[in-house]
C-alpha cells in the first residue's frame, strides 16, 4: 500500500510502498482522507516524535477519516464511516489512561498514531480497536477530516468551562489556522462574541471567511477584552501579551505556544483571579462533541477550509507549505 513515511535513518520524508498491516485488529479500515497540521511539519523537521519501537520509519498522519472494510467487533459494520482517535494508553496504564482519559496521561509514556511510537493514517489501509474509533454520519463524511482538530478545540473549551468561574460571553482566539478557525465556529455556536486576532491582512481570504460568519477579525491585540482566550498561533510573546485581554476570572488556554522566554504578568493573574492553562489532545467525549459541533456548523464555512490534494503531493504539502489553504487534505483512495 502507498504510505507517507518519515524515514529516521535517511532523515527525509517520502512516499513509499509498504506491506499493509495484516487485518488482525478488530476493525480493518480503508483510509479515505488524511489532513496535515503543524505537528506533521514539526515531525518532518525532526523536532519531536518517534517511529514504532525497532522500526526506522514512521507513517505520518493523525487527522483521518476512514471507511470500515471489515470488522470483528459488533459496534462496526463494513461501509461505516469513522474517525480514529490519536493517543493510546501509556505502558504503565496510569490512573488517567486506565480511566479512559489518555489525553490526561500522568506518565508521558503514551503513544500517538502518526506522531510517537505508532504508525499513522496517511496510508491506504489501517487497523484499529473499536474503542479507538468514532462513528461519523454519512452526511458529515466530507468534513469529517476536521473532527480531530475540532476535538482539540472542544477539549480546550471544556477545560475553560471548568476553570471559568464567571459567565462566559466572549472569546478571543489567537491565530487563524485551522484550529483557530474551528475554535471560532465552536465559539459562535455557544452564543459568544468571537474575535480572531491573526497576522493576515484583514481583507485576506481567512479574514473575509471569518467576517462573513459574524466573527470580528483583527490583526492587532491592544484594546481586546474577553472571558476566554484560546492561543492557537504558536507564539509565546503574543500569548503573554494576550493575558492583558482577560477580564477578571478570565481563562487563557494555551494550545501551541513554543518554549520561549517571555514576560509573564503574574500580578495581573493574581489580582484578577485569572487562569493560564495548557491543553493537549482530546478525550472521547471531545470527539463526540466535535462531531456534533461540525454537524451544526454552516457547511459552506467548513468546505471553504479544506483543500484536497492527491497523495502524490503530500511531501510537498508538508515541506513547502504556502498558499491560502486552511486545511490541506490528501486523498488516499
Ligand atoms: C494532535 C494531538 C496530539 C498533539 C501532540 C496534535 O497535533 O492533534 O492529538 O496530542 O499534536 O502530539
């Protein structure tokens, strides 16, 4: 089968043919599409990640939609559409992993499909356990590749909801990548006032899409106030500046900022009872909520985010990003 391989010996990304996994797991999948994100670019730069133990290459891809080819588990039948989760339990099965919350793993010894220790889904075929798959209705197949990034957004909002002691009315989102834009759609559905702050010009494609949906789109931060800030831009200086936007009791969830030395306004956190929290990955409930949220989002806003490409372009998509595409997706079948 064709697969997108990150070769740790030759230190390069390539499309290759490899023997498909034997259909021994519970559910054998025909992978239909696989999206790419910043994590895939970091992996291709060898910034982090690892191939499966005793292998020298990793099949990339963790944002996938697949069709069940055959299943030995009663929950799935051939022809069902599914989205797989990313993280698998740590070897020691800590309290979180044992309770089904691998996203809150306590040991850090977890594995993630297409990221660390396990092959991903940018391949024609894959095998999974039924418990790692989420069914998606046929009506959502065209946008189901957005379920995984939306699950990250749903977890971030769930964390914010637990931490925010006041009434939530507004959110400022830093970054207009796929996660930032999905956070905007999910914020609108909660009835909040949504602002996206990003560096693109205000009349850019992303700016126009967001504004047409009723989101305020700006490329500067000063003057913003919000109950919740979602950092989805990768910039620690911007995240630290955005603490100044939080109302008293406000919560900032950090999703992508890098380790950098920045000024942290501790006094603002203290005197306003403000909270700064990190969030990664997603729980099963976040995947289910992501499917529901996508189902309730205006289909044209979601369609505008996706640019589909043949698998032949996968290496180029990761190593030479550029252009206007918000979410690049490769077709496997
Ligand atoms: C994925 C998460 C994963 C994280 C860290 C993100 O791109 O969406 O599922 O936990 O990378 O590896």
